[in-house]
C-alpha cells in the first residue's frame, strides 16, 4: 500500500437538463411524488384487464404481480396510449414468448452455441 492512487472525478452534470429543470428540482419532484409518470404497465392492465392474453388465466388484485406486459414489436420505447403495442401475459407465457425465437434459431442451426 505504498503508492497512493489518484481519485478520478466525473465531470459535473449540466445545470439544466433537457426538460429545463435542475437536478435538485427533479429530485424534489420525485420525493414529493409530483414527477410525471409514464407507467405503461398500469395503463395496459386498465386497458386489457387482469387476464393473460395467451393462456387466459385471470388474475385478481393480490396476484397481479404475476401479470406482465409484453411489447408486441419488441420495442420497449414504443408505448402508444391506446395500448396497441402491448399484451398482458402471465410470467410463464411471457417467458415462453421470449424463448420461442431462441429455440427456433437453435433448431434451425442459427444458434450461437450455448
């Protein structure tokens, strides 16, 4: 432990983010609960209901955590307010949906060697 390491510091963040607010203003809004919310999961649950679009299993309020939102086009940034890119899937069906492409690639010889 004879040599001392120099500490590297990050560059300071810009004073005003793109939204025109300082970091302190954003933190205050988050703490107060006034920050704008973009919760597509809640929107999807309201639009499509507490039911899995694949297996038809119905959920109630206490077990709705097992219901997930699947983006049909695979783009998590594509969140239209009408819910047209979402489908509610139970955790099991959601895993199955995402593993289908991997299995298909593997069976067709396109897999990257697991």
